[in-house]
C-alpha cells in the first residue's frame, strides 16, 4: 500500500499516531491497520446513529488493543440500528458491516458505513430513531 501525506497530516497505524513535517510518500510493506486523518471522525462529529457506528468501528481500527472493550458498544449500536431500519438496502449494508467487523475487516466496514451517512429519519420511523439516538 502506497500513499502520500501533506506536511502536518496525520496517519493512524496499528494504534500509533504519526505526523509528518513535510510532504512524504509512505509505503506499507506488510499488513497494518491504518486510517488516514481525512477519514477520522471526531467524537463531536458523531451526531447521528450511523456516524456513531462509524466512530465505534473507527475506534476498533485505530486502537486494536482496546478492540475487545469496544466490541460490546458496537454490537449494541449495530443491533439497534438493524432493528429500526426500514429501508432494505440500508439493512443489507448494515448486515454487511456486521459481517465485516466479525471478520476483523474494519477498514472495509468503515467504507460501507460512510455510504450510509444520511439522516436516520430516512431509514427508521421517527420515534424509533429518537430512541436509538438516546441509547
């Protein structure tokens, strides 16, 4: 895997945060868990249930040492979203996310979740959506 970073940009690799002082091209020569800064969601941006799910999966990817602790939060939120989702395409995508996370393919799960970033009101009944956001 090869990618370029701009000066000051960060990358998260296997739980470590790296920053570069000048433009650089990196090559990862073995399997590593990484996330570019542009794909990192800050806690303040996790304003919808789908974004909260992304944040939880991101936490599993960025900090693999804590993955077991975070997995409970993932399961609870994921199950809640699946149970209230009325759109079949969204439900299928959520099922895929569950499979990917279970298979330890969190980066791919994040890509699927990003396609679902939209108001929860489009995928669930309003009262149910409010219940998930409160959870």
